[in-house]
C-alpha cells in the first residue's frame, strides 16, 4: 500500500518535479526533533515507500532534512526510555530501529542527509546510515555521541558505522568522551562528506548530490587497520587507561562496556552491529543510567527557571571588581557574545583580570578574527562609564556590608531603568545590602561558583523584598551566558554553601580526632564525589572556608583550619594548607585501605549533605526536591550517577522498607 503523506504527523513526504523525495522531520508540538516511537514508525513508513518507489523507478533519490529552523535531530526521546522495563524489551526495540536503518542504507536510490543544527546521538546514527552527508558550517551545527553521559553508548548501530567512517581511533574517542564536533571537525573525521555555507544553500547541495549519485567513502586503510588484531587489543588497553583517569568502572560502566564491545568485535563491523544491542540493553537498564538520565532532566528543569517568553535580552554587562571572580564572570559573558565593561579601583588589577581571560577566549573562539572580536568586547572601565548603558550590573567586590551598601545606593542612581542590579555575595543577606537603596526590590543575587568557566550553576537569589520580575531577568541572563539558574531564598549560604558547609566541617571534625585526611578524601571519592572535602577546602581557600563557616555558625576557632589560616597557609593558592601543593596538585601518599572500608566511611561522610539537603527542602530554600538535587549536582559535583542527595536517600529508604517488609 502506498504511503499517504497526509497521515504523517512528525514528517513531511514530498516528491519534487525531478523525482527527489524530501523527507522533512518536523516533530509535532515540539521545538526540537527527537526520535520517539511515532517519529520512528513514520520514518519506517517513509523508507518503505521510498524502497517501493525506487524499485519502480519513479523516484531518483531521498533527502532527509529537518523542518526545525535551529536543529536537525537531538537524538532519541529519552522520556520514552522509561517505558522499557527489561533488557529483552530494549533489545527488541533497538532491533526494530536497526532493521529500519539497514533498509535505509540499502535503498536502491541515493540517500542524502542535509544537516543544519544539532545532530547528535540517534540523529548521528541515522545520518550514518545515509549514503552521503552534507552539513552547514554554521556554528549551531554540532555532531556527536553524548550517550556516555547518560550511562549508555550508541545503540542504533552507531558504534560500527562511526568506526567504518572515521576509523576506530576517532570514532571511539568521540563515543567515549561524549563531546560534540563542529561540522568542519566532523568532515575532517569523515563523518560528514560535504560542507555548505548555511541553510540557504543546503537544499540545492542535497539536490545536486542526489542527481550525481554521490556516495560517501569509508575510512582509509591506515585508519581502518587499527581495528585489526593485535592493534585493536593495544588500542583497547590504552582506551581503558585513559577512561580510568576520569571515571571509575563501578560508577560509570558504560565506557568500559563500549571498549569491551570494540575489543571483541571491532575487527568485524557486521559482528559488532549484531552484538551491540546485547551490550547496550544492560547499560540502559542500569541504575547508573537511570540516575544520569534524571540528571539530564534536572538540567532541563534548571533551564525552565528562566521564563521563555521574556522579551528582555541582555547585551551589555558591567562587572565591578576585577579580582579572580569578577574577571572570570566578565570572561564568561564575553564568551557568550556580550560586551563587558570591567571596573576596579586598580587599573593594574583590571589589566591582570582582562589578560587572564585570554585562555578562555582562545578555547572558545578558533579563528583570529573571532578572538580579536571577543577581546574587543572586554573593555577596561576604571571610571565606571559603562554603568549607565549596561543591561546587567554585577558586583564582585570585597565581602564587607558597608562597602556594598554604599556601592548599590550609588549604582541605583546611575543605572538605566530596567537594568539588573546583582551582587555576587556568598554570605551577606540581600535585605541588608539593599537597606540604603531607594528601591531595594531591584537587587538580586547572582552567586557564581569557582572556577566560573567550568561550573555550570549560578544561584539566582531572591530577597524578601526582591521583585519577581528582576529574578526572572536574572535567570534569563544566566541562561544567556550558558549557565543553569537556580532560584533560591535569601538565607545564609543560599542552597549550595548551606548544604556543603556542614559536610566539610564534619569531615574536618574527623580530622581533628585523628582520621587520616587522605583516607577521608579517598572514601568520599569512592562514594562518587569528584573531590574529597579536605582537598576541596584547600582548593576553595581555607580563609574563605573559615569566613563562610562563621557566617553559617560553624566557628573554626582553635581548629587546625584556624591555625593554618593564621599561619598564612591557605591551601592551593599559597602552595600549602592541609596538603602541600606542587604544580597545582595535592601531594598524597599511597594507601592500602579496603574498598569495603572506604565505601562505609564514604557513606558516613556524605550523610551531612543528605541531612542538610532535606532540611533545605523543608525550609523552602528552593522550590522542590528535584531542584535541591540539581543544585548539589551542578553546584558541587555530587555524584551524578547517584541522581542527587535526596534521590539517593529515597532509594535507600525504599531498600530499607523492602528489607523490613
């Protein structure tokens, strides 16, 4: 039976005058294209129709293109993963998709993918089954396999097809890292065959590729040879060593299972395709993947803290305070395309702050022209001339109430109407800072975390009298610079420091009683935290830890922390604190503690986080348990594979209840 194009909801099927089929993916009711059950069923029907028409000679080719202006395919619909309840179900579902992509790959007419915007995960797997791939050079066009960040690896035969096209070294690298590639980099790897300037020329290029029957070529012999034995064995061993530097196998098994799959079957890509579902299914069903998929949804919940229909768009930011924090905030804003004026009482400090952003700018912008343009947007402004035209004004000066009060009383008279007035304070109450202001409702908190360029979370603090409209603008600004906003109440420590401080001081109390600092830190890393509490204190700065502790009622007087601060040993920044630091790394000895011992201690050490997280939820510091978990994951690195402190606690409670029953 011929396909009825009118029956399609997520795709359009059009045949032009030259006999080219244009399969346009435009998922109904969604701003992005995700491969859910219905889109895949409809695409299967399109393939079947194209196969019938191709054999009948009534079409010349098929082009797969997106109907969304800003994206191609963002991957599989992870919400539908929750509908699968067993490995057998997973294998059956991916088997149907893989059979469909095999049919696409063997169509009797040319199949061309025309890519503009994000094409990742299942989207990249789909285009790898096409015969030829064209992508725009637009910066929004990104390709990659982010599956490892969800505790899985490609499951629509992307493992074998990417190795076929890019060779095992390049293909395994992007699958193991989960990183995205520009269109140019993807072409360099042979994942893309042709580049065009932009979406305006994409249609014409795809038409030409079909009519000329262009076909992609696999990786050359030299690259492909790495998939042969014994080179494959050596490569797999090297991959495991590199992965082990970043992730423990019991915490994040997916990359290790991907390497196993490659090691066993990488020399026979047909065998790898057949074996892939059996390796993929247990990963999708694993508790780690379930938690990591939850983390992805938490990131979306944070983005939703910013109103989508707000018309206000910040383009100019003025930062007051050119120390490390202020300068780094300025650098992140510049990297996001904004103009920034940087003010400080010391011109020399401004110069140092601007110079320090060179590394970030070089990393973000790849051509001299774009780097020069970015540097030109970061403007030294010792006299504060940018205040009057700034959309956002951020204060990042010394933590002294009287100085901040005087500053904001003055800023209020100079800022333009509608400009956001924000403090980066980590310990002072907004109500106190805004007390001298004529309109204290304008003041919000924008609490960044160090290092600013790396930490994804910004707490948007709402004081008792703060206008909700100003908070909305603050959250919108945070998303505009590529960060996650978390709206919190104006309480000491907000959310992250409020929860983190009791944990760090409980660990220090153990230290005072004679517990080995290295054992403490290793136990917490065994639990899954990126860094132990003692090393974290050294990294933050012991003087800052002591200051925040006093604000939150944890007086460190008479402790080792107090003694180190008084002696000027402030941690990493001075070369010595609890640890000695050499070349930016703490010096640690070897240990022989058992895994069971470390697991027990690690669980005990994180208990204050769980307790204070629950307390913060009960006090309404943020709006929901999900947002508490999101804040701790993205603000502190709380073990993502555990899903957040409250989610972890709920799982433990459920296990206890089941055992009691």
